[in-house]
């Protein structure tokens, strides 16, 4: 039994030494990628030649590949309510959610135009979970944005949630969607998402 225990310890340390260098490289890659994205966004916002619609389009493209929008959509609904959706409703909801997320991302990006932004280190909180904090230095207050990453089956790190001043976007959406679905149908929820003028769901 003791020999078996020692053998497991040896295997554990061997695996740790094999994994840690890769994890360190992943963490640095995430940080440098985020720094590059932030620099491009700030550069885009300060480009006087670009109209706002052109800025929004460019910022949206910069965000592509960083977020797992489909997973975020599913998590924002929750397993119990997700079962209420038909296959076609699920597809429609994901498409609408992606549009909403991209609009929200570009709107919030414009708030950075006159601010100093610092990208912190990526911190591995679990084997397949990493948090990366971006600090916005305001004239009066600082705001921290925490990006939460997970590693998908292909080995790519993608964002599945964002916390702004310690408030989770996913938890906020989940509470709002749950409130709507507690008294309305899935079709009514989709209708609210499709009609910005009448929707009660905030970004």
C-alpha cells in the first residue's frame, strides 16, 4: 500500500513538471493577447478617420475568437430553462444573444477612449480555468474587469464570463432571463430580445 502511495506521488510530480511549463506559456499568451487587443481597441477609438459604425465593426471583429458566445448563451439561461427551448428556439436565442453581447461589448469599449488601461497577469484558478483582470484607471475611480477563461476540447482558451466591478455578466443575464421565463413563454422572451424598444432586459 505504501509502495503504491509512493508510486502515485512520483507520477503526480512527474505530471506537474510536464504540465506547469505549458500552463505558464498559456498564461503569458493570454496576457499578451489581451494587451494586443486592448491596444488595437484604443487605437481604433482614437482614429479620427473612422466613423463610429466603422469603429464598432472593427472592435467587434477584434473580439471574435476570444469569446465562446454559444456557451455563454446556454449558461445565461441555465439547464432547467434551456430544456424549455425547442431546437429552432435554441438557435434563435443563441443568434440573438451573440448580437446582444457584441453590441454590449462595443458600447462599453467606447468608455475606454479617454482612459488608461492596464492588463494584469493571467491567474490559473483550476486546471482548465484562468482569470485575467484588466484595470481601467478612471479620473475618479478605477474599475476592474475580470475575464474568465476555460480551455475547450481543442485546447483553446475562450472567455465564458466577464465580471465588471465584481458583477458577473452571466449571473445578471441569468437572473433577468429567469424572471421573464417565470411568467412568460420562450417565444415572449425571444420577442423581447428581438425588439430593443420594448425589451426589459438590460445589457
